C-alpha cells in the first residue's frame, strides 16, 4: 500500500471517529453501532494491507 492509499484509509477511519462522536452526542445506538463497524472495517483493511 502506498502512502496516498494509507492516508486515504486513515481519513476514512477518522470520519468514523466523528461519526461515533455524533452518535454518542445524540445517544443514537444505531449510529454508534454503524461507526464501530465502519472503524473495524477500516482497521481490518489497514492491518491486512500492511505488507
């Protein structure tokens, strides 16, 4: 994975953090769950593409 791709996935993960913050602020469990799944998916892709 090149630097631009890694940067893009880190930005996707960061968007999940903001998505999670909105869910926590609003107390919306569906939004919180979606954000957690989103960030797990991003982390899995970053870890699997580490080579």
